[in-house]
C-alpha cells in the first residue's frame, strides 16, 4: 500500500519566518515613532540649569524653577520640538518695594530658538539675549532700564 499523504515541504515554516520579520520591522518602526514624537512631549522636571539647557537643545519639553543670587524665584519652560522658551519672574525678594513687586511679579517673556541653539544667557541674565524675545516682562524691564538712565 502506498501512502498517499504527503508531508509539508516547509512552506509553513517560511511563512512563520516572514511573519516574524514583518513583526520585528513593525516593532522597530513603532519604537522609532515613539522616540521621535512621544519622548519630546513628556515633560522633564530639571533640578539644574545644565539639565534644562540639555533638554532645550534637544527640543524636549522641560521645566525648571530656581532662586537666583538676588533671592528671586524664576520659572523656566521650554516646549517640545523647539517651539519656544518661557521665562517667568514668580517672586521678587522680600526687600523689594511693593511697586516693584506689582510691576514684575508674575510677568513672563517668551523667546524663539532652534535646535542646539538655546541661548544660555536667558537663564543667567535678566536683560541679555532678549533680542528674539517678546512679552510683558521684557517690556517692563526695558521701561525700568530706560527710566534709570
């Protein structure tokens, strides 16, 4: 008697191998998309200016709050994909006059920049590097500087 059943010739194994390859390819593409589009929008809470500058230069969303040498509390934020920097003077020191507090506290400015071109002066200075910036804080500082001359 002849055995009329034929054994598979390996076609099924090839299909499984192809499915595995396609799956790995889709996984790789999905991972790349997540790294490119999701990671930059997850906010990074920085504790140092170095962390913040690095995130800004990488176009990652980040925030930082610092008290400077003059005892003023500043809040810095950068948007994902290098869509801008925001600087807010949250609180002046207690020695400032009520008028100065009224003029400056809570005021912000925003600046534009490109990848790998974040201006570090925005974190170190109140007035330098503001050419590409706009906002109420910039205007008020400009008026105060003009009045002191």
